[in-house]
């Protein structure tokens, strides 16, 4: 299913595992990450500096860090999510690492960043980024698990700007704007 426009959504229902895949060939050091908020209000970040844990809290894990040094080619980062039971929200983001370090605008406009979320039954959702040239961090999608009916995957397509990766509150501010 294509979630091609900002605001488009689809149910992620029940699953044993979600596989979030971000791909790009552009010569840029893009990074996949997830910010989460638990149902009891705890917040955290899974990214290249803390790749998470699939078998323990937060039940999500990043595969690694690709495109380091602005390497072009077949770059791919994956994040597996084994459980949303404790999560209220999971925000899936991408940042342009070199541009975040300097506070400069990202290279999203000329890039081919794509995001796919697939469950263990093979149901696949492609999320199209509509962030344009603004910012160096893109909030690609939100998994809203606040309803007792189950999680919703939403194309969020929102951008913001960071200068350095200094704390989680800066990312939260972009998410909440």
C-alpha cells in the first residue's frame, strides 16, 4: 500500500515483527532512527549511537549505519520492531548526518530516500517523503499505538533543523511542532 501523501494512514494491526527499511543511493549520510514514547510517558531514541534491543525494552533494533562519509550507492538501514505493547507512539525519522552536525539544510530534495514498513505477514506500506528542502531532519512516519484498536502507520512528512545531536528534547521539539 502506498502512503504517498502527508496524512495518509494504514493499520499495522497485530504482528510478530515490523521491518522498517530506508533505502537511498544519493551520496549523503542519511540515518534512520526512531523516537518513542511509552504508554507511561517514558521517551527514548534508537539510532546509530544506541541501536536498541530486539529481545528486551524497547523491543526495536537498528541494523547498522550506512552511507557514512556521504557514500553513494545501494545504501539501506533497517529497524526491526518486535512489540508495540508498551509504546504509545513511535516516530520514524531520517536525518542528514553531516548537515545536522553543521546545522545546514539537508539534501532531501535531490535524494531518493524511500521508506517501507512491512509486517511478518508480508503486508507492505511505502511511505513517500514530502519534506522538500526545509530542515535537516525529516519525520517520515508515525506509528500511533494510542488506540485500543491497534496501531496506525501515518505518513507524517515533516521537517525540522538541528545543529548537532545533543539531546532527545531537540528531536521531540521537531516532532511536536
